[in-house]
C-alpha cells in the first residue's frame, strides 16, 4: 500500500552540528502522519521491519532504499537477513530525530 503522506513530497535537509533533536511531542505528531507501522525504538530512532518471501527480496528492497538515501543525502541503518529488511533512521550528527528522518521514512514507505 502506498503511503499518502505529505512528508514524501519534501526533501531531506542536511543537519548542522549543534542543532537540537526534535521534541518527543513533535516526533509523535510526525509518527502519526507517517503511519504504516513505523515506530520509535528504545533508542528513540525511527524503526520498521519489512517482511519478504526470501533473502533476495529483502536485499533488492535494501538496494532501492540505498538509491533514495543517496538522492536525499540521508542514510539509514539497514539490516538484511533471510525474509527481512530492518530499517532504522535517525540523524547521526545530533543523535536524535529531525524532520528529515520522517521524510526519508515516508519516501521508503512510498516505494514499499
């Protein structure tokens, strides 16, 4: 199912060091907009696990994410195993979330 989120129409913006992470309240609002089973893990990062029928499906999906990540200049952590691609997104430079993290998640969701 395609994500109908306005976030996917935006582009990621490079984060400057020293920028504070977004508040939990703001992150929760964007998480509600993102929908589609995205969640925040224990570390406060965006997280979603995508199921596949085999290893190659998961790997192909990870490679498609890599293309989007390069276009946006914003790179998630990916974990590929048989039947699963786990995606974890946060802004490494500030060790927290920014709007760009939700934008990237929305773009990933659009291609799933």
